[in-house]
């Protein structure tokens, strides 16, 4: 009787499918640059004894910000959002460890959100020799840059939103409609400040929608938030003195 390690080492895979891993990696490096690419799974194996198969998975994370349009990426970067580590690509094939029929290789590229893979492009690997990963990656970039930023990605973006080091001495003003009478809130203290200049444009939401979303996000729903779109800042737990003109 053969021991388990000897038995498992008898798995065989289609060479043309194994070669797809390097082809995908080459396309990702070409599109995003070698310095931005991290291999997050290397020949990871999952054993399916009931079907006599070993599933082999290779995965990559791209730190490029090309999943966003240049305009949105600049606004979000200026506002303190980390846009790297979002691109994800995976390719899987099988080794056969019995007389079972093999299954077709599969894979995809997309944007990793809080719980889902978004803006996904799936690879058709039925004919390995004809697979053009360069086109798949290019199509993904074009598709992703045109797609609105969905709620699943928003959750992740705001979870790692960094406050600004800029200092603010006042926030907001209001005109009561009697001549030039207006008030300004002079800052006494605050916990943190976040830049929000043009954030509504980058995220495709109205200012009101964005304020309501941020207030409901688990990172901020317990805080007092004040928004000053003219200055482009959101203040957390601010204390003010109101001064009238």
C-alpha cells in the first residue's frame, strides 16, 4: 500500500495550463510593473479526494492605482486614501491523481473590496495556446476606470482613510440673511481632520450622499462630524466658538 505523500505526488497536470501561470505573471508585470506586483499564492494546493483532483492556485496583488481613472486617483490620493493593494488576479488549474476527468483551468482579474472581487474580468482558458492575457489585463483597466466606485470598495477605502496634518483655525459659516450678518465657527479644538476637496466628484456621489455615507461608516458613526466643503475638510469631534460679523 502506497503512503499518502507518494500517492499525492503522482498528480499530473496539462503542461499548457501550467504554462499559463508564467504568461499571466508576464502580462501583469508588463501592465503594472514588476515593483508593484506581489505573488500572494504560489502553487497553493487544495485536495479533492472525492474527485481525484488537486487544485493548484497562483494569485497576485498589484499595487498599481491604474484601476482608477487618473482624475479620481489624484483626488483620492490628495484626500489621504491609500489606493494600492486593490488589484487582484488569480489562475487555477488541476492535477489529476486518479482516473478522474480533469476540469478546465480558470482565473480572473478584479478589484478587491471589503468582501468581494469587483470590476471582474474572467479569463477564458479553454484554449491555453490562444489565451491573450495582455488583452484581458488591458480590458480590465479600461473597464475598471469607467466603473463607478461601488459600496464594497467604498467600505475598504474609508477603513484606511488617513487624516491630514494640516491645521484648521475655523470651519463653516452661515448667513442668516439680514444684510451681511453671518457667523464663523472659530476652532477651539478637534480630534482629527480629513481632506474632502472634490471627494464627491471622485466617488460619484452628491455632497449630501457622501456626508450621510461617512456618518454611517463604522469608522465614524460614533463621532461628531462637521463638513466644510468650501475649505475641503471634515472635522472630527470639533469644539467651536461662534463669532458673528
